[in-house]
């Protein structure tokens, strides 16, 4: 490959690398949650001194973990796929089925993004916080909005790629 071909390949793979980087951040947050839960259990049952707000930290953290991982899982094809009818419906059936699933998914995500954006904005504007240690709630809504937005963009990119490849090259 020439230098310019490498640059083009790198540019095409940039979204995948960014999504993998975000999923890596989600993985790091998951690791911190694991440490927190382990330490919390130790303090609760061994020292009889529970950590105030540990459940809130886990809840907010899990929203971040899941929403940062979903776009990369979609991009890399890591979701579970049921292919019971694939042999019976042929390439056209799979093409149309995937197109419908991705289109409906992107539309539903579009609707949900609007709602979670509004919730994040309201939570920020009104200073909504969690009960015990007052973590700003907009963080969870923001993570959900970001994750669903990236998920929707991945679905749209897959629809475009699906049309570009056409039915003849379809799985």
C-alpha cells in the first residue's frame, strides 16, 4: 500500500477507532465500578461501615459503561443476530430485513435522543442531583444521549454501506 492509500484507510477506520476508544473508556469505568463494589462489600460486611452513595455511583457509572459500549458493539457487529430464516429468504430478504431493522432503529433512537437531550438539559438547568451524594443527574442523561446518538450514526453509516455494496455482495 502506498502512503496515500494508508491515509485513506486510516481515515475510513477513524470512526471505528474513536468508537473503540469510547468503549475503552466505558471499560475503564466498569473496572472502577468493580473496584468500588468490591471495596464497598468489604466495608459493609467486614468493617460494618458502608460507603455512602455507592449505589448511586454504580448506577451513574453503568449508564456511562453501557452507552459508551453500544455504538462500538454495533459498529463491530458484536450484537446477537438470529438467522433462522436467512437461508429461506435469500439475499434480498436479508437485505430488506436489515435495512428495515436499521432504519426503524435509527428512527426510534432519533426520537429517544430528543427526549434524553431534553431531560439532560432540564436536569442541568434545575440542578437535579442524586439523593445521597448529590451527583448531577445530567451526567447519566448526557451519557445516554451521547451513546444513542453515536449508535444512530453507526446505523445510518451501515445503511449507507449496505446500499453501496448492494444486494449481490450481501452476506
